[in-house]
C-alpha cells in the first residue's frame, strides 16, 4: 500500500492511488505490479546530473498483452494518474527507465516480447516493444534467414521499438530507423487501438510493406512524443549482401575533420557509401580499446591536448577514425573500393581493413554494428571516467566540414570550461550530421554533478544561439530543449495532446509536451 514516504502521483491522494493499484493488480496480476521501494530501485537508476528523487516512480505495472495495456490505460485515465511507458528501459544517458517526472507509474512493456512475423521474401518483421535486438538477431540466425537489421551502438540489450520511437539511428544502409519502420499499433490514452498506415484496414495484408495508407500519415506523431503507447511495430530488414567490406580511415590531426567530411559527403549522397559514416574522436575510441584515463591525466579539469596526443601515439588511434562500409557484389565493391582508396590517399588518411583490424576491440565492435550484429562494445565509454554519470548531447548540423570544425571547437571550449573531456563523434547521414557527445562525469561527486548540469545547460543554449538544434535529449533537459524550437511548434503539440490525451496521463513532460 502507498505510504507517506512514497512518490505519489502529483494529483492523487494515497487512498485514490491505492484504489488504482488494486485495479491494476486485477488487470496484470499481483506479481506484475510493483509498489515497494526496493523493487522500484531499478526504475530509478539514472545517469543524469540531477537527484534520483526527481525521477522516482510511484509504481510499475508490466502488461503481457495489448489488451492489458488498454485496460491499464482505462484505469489510469479514469483516475487521472500519469503513466510513463518504456520498452526495454535501456535508454542509457537519455533517462534510462525512470519516468520523466516524479510520481508517474512506469508501464514496463518488456513482457510483450514476441517476434510476431518475419517475411523472408518481402524482408519485413513485426515485433512487440519488449523484443531486443539480440533476440531478433538470434531468431534470424536460428531460422537461417539471410537478413540483417540496423541497431544502435549499445544494442544487445536495447530494442527496435523503443529506439525507433525515440528516432535513434544505426550503422547499416537501413540506419535511419524511423524511415525503415512500416506500420504501428498504438493504444491511445482512452484505451482505443489505432493501427497506422495500411493497418487501419480490416484484414490488411500490406501493413508492413506500404507506409502511407490513405489520408494524413500519423506515424510521426507517435515518435518523440506522449500521444500514445506503441504496442507493435513493423520494420524493414535488409537482405544480406554477397560482399560486405567494412573499413576504417584514421586521420592524424583534429583539423582534418573539415576535409574528411567534404570528401565523404558526395560519396554518401550518391550512395557509393550506403551507410551512415561515423567519424569518431580519439577519446571516443580510447575507452573501447581500452585505455584508462587515469594513466594520462590526474586531478581536476579536462584532459590536455598533449595527453590526448600521447594516447593516439601509444595506442595507434587516429585523431579522427572514420567508419563506413561497402555493400554489394564483389564486382561493385571492387570498383567502389578504388574510390575509397583515392579519397583516403587524397585526404591523408590511413585505411584499416577488417583483416588488419582483427583483435582490435574498438574496430571489431564497429565492424559488427555495420552488419547489424548487436554487441555491448561501446559500454567501454562508461569506464573512461567512472562514477556512473553520462548524459548525451546531440546537436545536428549540415554535412559540411566547416560546420563540423565549428561545432567541435564550440563543444570543446564549453566542456573544458566546466572540467570535462570532449568525447564525441559525428554521424554523417545523407545531408546532415548528428554530433553525438557523451558528457561523462562522476555522479558520486556533488561538485561534478553541479558542473555537469551547468555544462549541459550551456551547451544547449550556446548551440541553439548558433542555429544548432538538438535532435534527442534526456528527460532532465526535455523542457529546455523543447523551448529552443519556438512557441508555434509547442502550441501545435499542446493542441494534439489536448485532443488525444485530455487528462494528460501519458508521460506528461516527455519531450517537453504537456497540457
């Protein structure tokens, strides 16, 4: 039962909350409704520079079916108790499984973990939110299906539905995950069930093959929002290519970033390189090698450029390390490989092939990601500084070398001012770049917590002043980032929220959206 020390929902009394919990137990079963604080701890484990109490859930409910999701939302909608849906809860650095606001009930969808269908001819899949990338990979291997998918870097324990709904990206030619989704099943706040695209038709047999259906396309409003709970998602899979040729090009100087981007952008737009090009800085690679920060820097403040240069020399890491791959037949890849060799030679880069990279942890995990093999290689980042603090800063820019250098210098200056290292990479899409920076700090140190919050806040505002919007952020900074996008967009989102969720129960505050 609820107690005075518990994080009760904002507008519910203890008696009202207990009544709702009793109703939730009747839907999901006693074993799948959690209210005891020790059992709630995993849902309150955050990496953000704010107190855990700010994101403490009031309870957790774990449905096993879409019917249970509908029934749970009807209970909470009637009681006007807010609910925070999660898929696998592994949104590390962006908020993990903790709700966006204190007192929300976490709806954990991990029990809904069925791979409902894989069509090997049309290369499609239909999955529930609890399915992990590792589970899907194992399924394809077990069935001996020559199909690949795209996954994010910390992928083995994450899932495609959660990542797509947050508009995450990956490293194969299908790396723009929302673009390669097709058809959603969504439970609305009042329990109604919506299927987007062709799925709205009874007995549709084209739900996973044609994205648009008829009339307005609705899928996008259920990404980075709180307008519904996605309970099924279609995704397109990639046929395994006859020849896969991953490579890394290492560059010796930070200033090389301008010529790297300008040389590779035309190849990316023309699809000579069909997957997202990753350009990783030395300090992104070092912890995955692994290298210990303490061996090169001690005391307060950011690591020096001289120490970073020693890391490069000692461990044969580039100032920038470019990852991409060729996918096709041997004949097409042989022809395109000559283009890659010419670009590397013309820009002063050193090519490292898959054969040369054997035994390198940093390169192996990257090459696996480019063929859709989940792994946990990137978790080495969290060993760089230690202390469990991580918050991702991810502004977008044009895919131009001058923009890249400008962003890197701005980020390094602000991070250094607050005593933090620049641990970043650029991911070149077709015409854009995601600049992903992991602000790593020690959560056990109150001073570092304050500094990390101030640093992230300054990054958001300084980049916004230069016209750089953040494409994804943590729950702690949802409101601040949303504010940088102006009042009209926010007012439209508020109107949609009022229409679809008039009682404001679905994750109020997520992505800055609320009534």
